[in-house]
C-alpha cells in the first residue's frame, strides 16, 4: 500500500505523518549546533567569512522553524481539514528544505571555491549525516524527503562537476545512488509505517466491534486457556454469575473466580465444582450442553467447545423464563388444573417410579377408585362453580387422610389411589376402608353444607402383577358392584367380577353387530282412552333377542348402547321402523317414539325425524316423540330449541316418566309440551293409599290447567282403572289392564276388537 496521494490517506493518518515533521526537536537542536560549529570551524580554518554568514543563517532558519512548530502545536488539530493539513505540510517542509539547502550550499562551496580538504570533509560529512537523519525525521512526507535529499545532493554534484576534476566528478556521480537510496529508505519507512497504522486502525475497529458485540450479546461468554485461566469474559457473563467486573478477571483461574462467587454472591458452596465438572464434560463432547439451576430461580444453560491450544470457549444464557414456562407446561400436563392432583397419566408414572425404587420390597399393593355419588345433581342445582369448589374440598380431604398413598384425579367426579406395600392383605384392606370411611360426611362449601357419599371399588395385588390399565378396570368393576348395591358402599375386586366384565364386553360386541344388521325388532304398547273405547296411540319399544342368550331386557341393552355411544343408531332404526308400521294402522292411531339425551344434544335429530316421515309418508301429526327429564340436564336451552322446532313441524311432544326427577313441575311450564305421561309409581298403591291418589289428582289438575293431555302409565288392575275413571284423572291409559306390548299387526286387531265391543255395548244400551 503506497500513500502517494495524500487524498488517499485517511485524514487522521495523514495528520499524524505531518505532525511527525515537527517532532524530535532535541535532535533538531543537536543538528543545528553541529551545523553552526562546523561552519565556524571551517571559517576559522579557511578564513572564508561566508561560513560565518552560513552559521547565522542556520540559527535564523532554526529559530523560524521553532516558531512554526509552536504555532502548529497551538492549532486545534481536530478541526483541521485535509487542505489545512496540506498547507501545514508545505510550511514545515519549507523550513526543513531551507536547512538542507544551506548544507548543500556549504558543501558545494567548499568543493568548488575553498579547495581545502578539511572544509570539504567537514561540510560533506555533516551533509551526509543530515541526509541519513532525513529518513528518521521526515519519512512522514514524501515532499520533505524529495526536497531535502535534492537540496543536499544537487549542489555537491554540480560543484564537483564544475571543478573539472575527474575523481571529484566520479565521486559526485556516486552521490546519485546515495541520494536515491536515501529517498527509497524514507519512502519504505513511510510505507511500512503507513501499512501498520492502517492495520492497527483496522484491528482497533475490529477490536471495538468485537468488544461491542461481546458486551452486548445476550449470552455470557468466557474464554479460558489450557490452564483454565480466563482470557476473555464479557459483561453479561459477569452479570449472570455475579463475579465482578470483566477487567478484573483477566488471567484469573476460573475455578477460583467461581469459588469467589459462591462465597460473596448467590451461588451455593457446592456449585463451583459442579459447574466445572459439567463444563468439562461439555467441552470434552460428553454432553452437548448442560442446564444448571442456581438460587433465586436462575437457570443457566451452558455449552462449550475446545480450542486448538487446549483452552475452551464457554457460552451460556439465562433460560429461567423458558425453564419456568416448561415447568408450568409440565405441571399442566401432569396435574389436574382444578384440584392440583396428578392426572391419570402422571399418576401411573408416579406409581411406576415408586415400584422402580422398591423392586425387592414385598407385600401387597392396593388400588382404589372413588366416585362421588349424585355429583351431577350438585352441578345442576347449585351450578358448576359450587360443584368445582366441592370437588376441591373433597380432594383436599382425601389428600389429608390418605397417608402415604399416591392420589390422583381420574376424571370428572372420580379419584384414584395407590396404596404402597403393606405388611399383609388384611391390614391393607383395613387401611383402604379407613380412608373410604374418613372422606364420607359433611362438606362446607360456599356457605352451603353438603352430605357427600363416595362409592369405592378397590383391588389388591402383588407388585410384579401391576398394570395400570388392567387394575383400573378391576377397580372399576368393583366400583360398579358397589354402586349397584347402595350409595356410599365399597367393594373389593373378586374374580367373578372379571368374568362378568368379559361377558359384558362380549354382549357389547354382539349388540353393536345387531344394531348394524338391524336385528332388533319392535313391539308396541297401545294407549287407550280411559273408557277403553279406542286406541289413540301406540308406543314403539325396541326388543333384542340374542342368538344364544335369548331375550335381553331393554334396560340392559339400552344402557349398554348409551355407554357405547350407539343409542342414536337405535333411535334412527326405531323411528324409521315405527313410522312405516304406523302407516299400516287405522289413520286415527299415532305412534310414539322415545328420544334419548344423546339424541337431543345434536340438531341432526331434526333431519333424522324429517327423513323418517318422508320415507314412510306418515303425517307429522301421527308421530309423538317422548323425552325424559334426564334429557334436559346437560344443555336445557339447546334441547328446548330442538323440541320447539319439532313441535312447530306438527309433531306431538310428550314428557315420559313424569314425577321421577328433581324439578319436574318446572318443566311443565318451560318446555314446548303437549302430553304428560305420569310414571307408574303414582298409580301403584292408589287403591289402598288415599294420599297417593290425592297426589296423583293434584298433579293431573296442574297439568290440565296448563292445557296438557294426560297419559297414566302402568295401570294393571281393573280397580286402578275404575278409580282413575271415577275421578276423571286421565285422558289415556297405558298398561296391562288393556294390553301388554304387542307386535305391530296386533294393533289393528286390538282396535277392531275394541270397535266390536263398543258396538255391542251400544246395542245392549238400546235393548
């Protein structure tokens, strides 16, 4: 890189070169003393007074140059432009050139005029020495070097040639290489220094950028040598580890610095060695990175790489927010959000971890499932917020009394417990029953008191036989046994339950196949006028005859269908079949079909009903749809909207089993109803118990006040029928007193028989 043109040189570098022309002033003073002394000596030896004048000229030029130097020193160099610097360069070079011109003149005069060997030797020696100093003092300016070497050598060369002496002329020619060499040396020095200055500038810029990047990076960085001494450390590393300022840590041992941090900062005393061990594993490639937790919730993730010289570069970042987020997510994944208990998956993991920690421990293990009885009614009556609070209170009590058992929330209103190794089965059974008994009773929630019972099923087993899903099923079977007996009971698993469970699973598979193949059939129970004179409607009832087990009771296979989620398939089959059969009956007889709660959760039931009517050609007025109060528990508003749409299409809506729920009377006013079917429980003892008759009549009167038609179910005896007719308590009667459920073709036959009896009665009256 050759700075031939000042315009190419950075202005600060150019200024430093020009400033060098005014430096080394003591050398300049020594030089002028030698110059003056030499001139005076030559004058004394040769008696040439011109050398006295030259000595005065040297002093005058020196004084002028010193004045210029002082003036240059006073200039504010930060405000100098490139043009200003060039002007100062010319001024400073002019002073130096005057000095060398005087030296060249003194030497040339001695050669051409004086002809004294001392004078020639003295003047030429001082001039040559000065030319050598040009390299050291004036390298910063090419102009200065050129002018000074030219003004020194040219007078000597010219005068040597003019002296007409061959050897002096030869000597003068030898001055030319010296002149050029001196010039080249100065230029070389200048170019070398220029390149180094530029390189230093670039290094400084790079270093500044590196320092800025290093100290503003979000990661901490520590670079250590092969002996674990800190070579580079940024501010972020010092902030995260709280180990002092970066400039104080240079060449300090990393282990000593960390121990200092443990003593005076927030680290535990054991952490420095832990950090060093893990960082060594990371640096050696045994770990890709390592996460270290510090007090005050700080988590740092370290990574490291080995350097060629045996050192290492450690990079780490604050991942506290990420760790907290991961912990929160993990807690959400593992724990129930409402009760804070482990969920099913994490419960199983905790049990497996316990068994892995105690592989050789003997003794039975216990597994219990708890189910809150009638919990749905708490949500229905008091709202889900109160229900949630009650769940939390129950969970807290279970946690309080379960001892060292592992507790989890299974689903909804069910909890699950694992009892660790006991000494013997009897003591484990006692402990399980103790926990179950302790959680029964009263709970105070939202200023309300609830009497809570929980049904339980449990199983005991050896640790080698544990499988969460399998034993959960066994405990569920025991729970089912408890709930089938009485609320709040507890049952242990027995092998017979397993057989019943397998049998039930087979029955489910057979039912699914039967529904898919439409292997169910329908029977119809007619609804007569109270005097028995006419059939108004017939209720369609599904029946299933199993190929090997025979007739399966409706309450069994309907419950199975609801559990399996195929009840809507049965509803669709019954609707289509019932509408088709109704078309074969006399036109005044309607057909009634039951809808399940699942049917009414989905607006698709509207299309299913429309398709059944369209396929059969049945008038909408001949189709009755029956619902129970259980259909209204989950989504009452949606159910009301669906029923209103069905009623608007001309379909008759009836509420079935009226009187068996918790809020029956409110439904009469709020639902779009046409018919109320009063449950058989109201009729059972009306002949013997006048209070039950009064209750029935009150319910009937209320329904009639609302404009609803009355159907009483389960009328079985003539006495019951006579009493109902006496008090005019019903519009229609459904029961064995008139007819059991019969095949479709019997409905027409029954109606014909009713018609013949009516004609006979009229004839008897006439006679």
